[in-house]
C-alpha cells in the first residue's frame, strides 16, 4: 500500500466513527471526553492526541462575523461550447479568498459557491465581476445570513445518521426566498 498524497490523512472506519462523535461541536475534556468516546479518561486523551498528531483532528476558532459582512450563495453556469475543461475556473475558485465553500453541481447551473465579503457593495461587485470570468455564461447570486455551520464529514463518509439528534448533517443557511428564486430562474 502506497502512502497517502501529501496533506491527506487516511482514516480507518474506527477512526471515522471517533471523529464523527467529536466533529461539529466543542471538544469535551476529561471525563466528558471519556464518556463521549466510551473509554477511560487516559485512553480518550491518548486517542485524541494521536488523531491530532496525524492531522485528523484539529481545532477551529469560532469567530463572529463583523456587522456589515455580506454572505452570498452564488450559482454559476459555464459555457461548455467554448471548449476545454473548466480547469481555469476551478483554479480561480480555489484561489479566491472570498469563496468559503465551492462545489460542482448538477442541474441548470454547474457550480455552487458560498462567499463572504466586507460589505454588500463588495459582494455585489464580486458577483457582477463573475460574468467576466472565462467560460461563465450565467450567474445567480442570493444574499444570505448563515444561522449555523456544523460540518459532519466523518459521519457523512460513514453514511451514518447516528449524530442526527445532536448535530445536523449539513450547513443550513437562511436565504431569502432561495428555493422560489432558484425555481423561477430555471
């Protein structure tokens, strides 16, 4: 078996089950950690240290957004007739610091981007500027307010819903009339 590519961590199904119990919420300490992992406090502590050392577990600092920060949910359609792979757009999406989440999607659009901007004006300028990107043929942007963001990657990989009572399985955003606006545009 060859080593994983640089920057990637290989987790066993047991590792994923442990991460699924911990992700998306503050890391418990001491006895509470032991209780969540169903281990002794010493064993739980060793396990968490090992996952951190391997890069499979880390800490995230929760930072409130400043007043006036504007969040956007943007759908992009590309012109496939221009030829070539959408690699230029993929590279740009990966490098744009405003984009906090990006995915290729199916349906009437090809990409879904979540972005954050210092103001409504900056968000609007950014959104309008997308039409000048190579291969972009249509842009639909909604201004949003994220209510909570709880990634549950390990649970999703495992295909389990064992965390459903305590942690939602997806990021949930409140976007004004989002579904009806998308349906109207399609």
